[in-house]
């Protein structure tokens, strides 16, 4: 299951082998990795796929961990949990935790209401294609 989610995230984020500014103006690298001072990445340097995937695997592991903090994986549909991982990867846990109504419906396995809550957010306005795709996936469960 996780390999499909990884492919989906890579499709959503794309892969860029040097530091760039994301739509919010944050220094970003590889597969949507928010560049930190401790990353030892330099502007203007083109990195190979090995370096990109090294960061991606760490970020993906963190997204899974954050998703398990957000909801109990074993209590919801695996496809729904995959949507949460995708959101956690993009948003990070602090912003994901702001989705209180989404979380409420998700934990009740009311995927249609959870889907509606996904679309009723600033996130959906900022990244509409991704939000619509994930909300449709959630609704189809």
C-alpha cells in the first residue's frame, strides 16, 4: 500500500533536483522537502536521484508517523489512511491537526463527510487539484 502512496505523492509534488521556492515562498528541494538549515543543501547545486530519494524516504516516514498521531491506522479504511499520509506529507502534523472536523468524521468512518471537510479548507483553495483528488478518493470508500 505504501508504494502506491509514495507514487501519488511524487506525482503531486514532482521531483526537482535543486532548491526552489514553493508556492508559499519556502525553500524546497526534491519531492517537496522543506529545506532546513541542518540539511546541508546548497542553492544552485543539482543533486542526483539518490540524494532526492534519501530525503523523500525520511519525509515519508515522518508523514506516516504523523498520520498515526492524527488517527489510528487500524480503525479506518487503508485507502483513507493513505489520504491522511498524503495530507501529512504536504501539510505536516501541526497544520493537519487543524482539520478537527475532518478528523472527527474520519474517526467515525464517515468518509463522505470527511471528504467534504477536506474541501472546506484553505488547503483546498491553495492546492485545489490535489485536494479534489484526495477528497474524491476519500468519498469513493
